[in-house]
């Protein structure tokens, strides 16, 4: 109010160029605007239908889509053809083997045996799978290694000299070599399955096999599982981000089984005896 007891008209602050003037909206309109979101993936409608990329999941897909197809649908926004679906099954099953000497799997077993719940144990395993040596980034970086090589080939660089220079510089040849073991037992089985499904002559797999031949001659490096499924993912049209997304699911089946076996001390893997720990720090003071 002013001194004449007349209502004062409040002037809005000057509108910034990048701001929307809230005063131009009614409260219901403003509330609706604040709740707006955009999704090309899907929605649950007001009549309780669950729509994903145009499919009514409960009516159309429940009895027809398997796990690999469902993940593909949620990532690529379309269903895969059958041979792609079959390849994804091979990739998923081929990765999972429950050896608790492998550190992400050991983390799950330890968490379960220590009384952690399933979600915490899976999180521990996934954290171990986020590494450049083993896991998601190893697979993702294998695709980047192929891209870098292809870029060089497109510029007229020969493959063998490129790889020789790469090794000479000390860079990692992602997708090739395996610590401890000289072979990767998963590669022949999944490669044969991929060939039987018609993926044996794919552009990226062919390049990856050619690289393996040269690296074997130059450095005795063999293709590992990441080096195989990286080009297979690229041959079915996955981007690097899609490879990373799908790969995060790959060890989950393994983790679930290991957690279930070791949960809540059913088969404890600790404690260690004193002889099982090699102390290499400063000697204790007398």
C-alpha cells in the first residue's frame, strides 16, 4: 500500500532472455509445465498400459520376448531380428562362469558371506567390473581400439606397421592378451556360435581376427572375450555407449548365483589363516 492507501501495482523483474516469465502462466499451467518430461522409450498410460517403444508389453511381449531381446529393445528402441537375439544369448551365457578367484566375483562372494544383502553384494561386484583390465571398460575400449585402427586404415596406413608402432609405444591393445592364462577358453565357443549365426564375415569381426593374427606373430597376444564381443556388438550396430550399457548387465547372472551360494555364511570364505597372508611391511619393533 502507498501513503494514499491505494493498492500498489507490483512490477515484475525484467525478464532475462533465457528465462520464461512465470507471471504469464496460470498456476495450473505452471504446475503442468514443471512436470513435463520427454521420453522416446515408454510410459505407463492412465489406463494402466505399459508402453515401450510402441509395444504394449503386457499384451504383446510378455510371452514372446526373452531377456536379451528385452535389453536390446530398451537400449535400441526396437526388437532385434532372431539371429541378433540368438547372438546376444551366446554373449550373455558365454561371459558367466562362477569362479570366485576373479576379483569382482570374489567381492560378491565376500559380501554375501559377510551378511550383506543382495543389492549391496551386486553393487560390490559391479564396482569391480568397472575396470580397464576386466569388465565394462575393457569391452568398451576394445571397440575404440578398432575405431582407431579403422581411422588409420582409411587414411592409407597399413595394418601391420600401425600395430607395430602401437606396441612399440607401449599402448594397450584392448581386446588382446589375457593375464595369467595364454588363451581365453570362451572365444572359440562363442566365435563358432557367431559364425553359425551368420556373423563370421562381419566387417568388424573380420578386422579383429586380422589384428589377432598380426599381434600373435608380433607379441604372442591372443584375442580375449572383450576383443571378440566388442566387434560383434559393432557388427550388430551398437554404438560405444550402447556397448557400455549392455555390458553392465553381462555379469549380473553370475553375481546372483554366487551371492545365493555364499549368502549369510552358507559357505564362508573367510577368515584367512595367518599363513594365508604374506606380510611385506616394516618388521615390528621389539
